[in-house]
C-alpha cells in the first residue's frame, strides 16, 4: 500500500511474525486433538450459527462451495456435525454441531487456553497488562 504511513508499515512488520507464530501454535493444539485448524474453525462457526447452510458457510469462510462441501462431508462422516432439513425450503439443509462435535471443540478450546495460559504465566504482570489492553484492538483488526 503506497499511501500507508511508514509508522503503520513498521507496526505491521513488528506484529506480523508474532501473530503468525502464536496462530501456528494454537493451530497445533487443534491438531493434537485430531482436527485441523480449519475443522475447528468450522465447528466454531456452526456452533455460533446453527442451521447455517454449506453455501453460507463457504461464503463466511471465503472458500469455494465444493471445498466447503468436502469439509462438511468429512465432519459429518466423523459424527461431529449433522444436517437438518430446512422447514421452509426442502432443497436446503442446515448444519448443526453434534454432542461429539461439542466435546471435541471444548477439548480444543481447553488445550489452546492451557497452552496460552502457561505462556502468559511466564510473562511479567506489565506485559500481561499490555496484552490484555491489546486484545480488543486485535479483535477489531480482524473484524474490520
């Protein structure tokens, strides 16, 4: 971005490697439970949006419908999600998370939180306060 101020570019250069490394480690925690980070993300999205269709899920995650269909079929075969018929449109089915999917997602969240809490506990209180203050801004960054 040629019009981006140099201080913003420098901040991006500083944050990017740290965010990538934290993200990579959190993805690994999902893999320890036997799911890819993408699968964990999809389970979370379906949990927050019960009844969402495959097309809407693909659009929300910015991937193609055929790719999303493959993910959905695999998660369904593993018993982590289920399809339900749409009462208004018989051609459409919605997705819901199953009890097994909820359990798997809870394990992933717990593993990720445990990993992160262990690392945070090693930091001095002032660093933890800085990270706590930055959390809202980071969420706004990805929601923008």
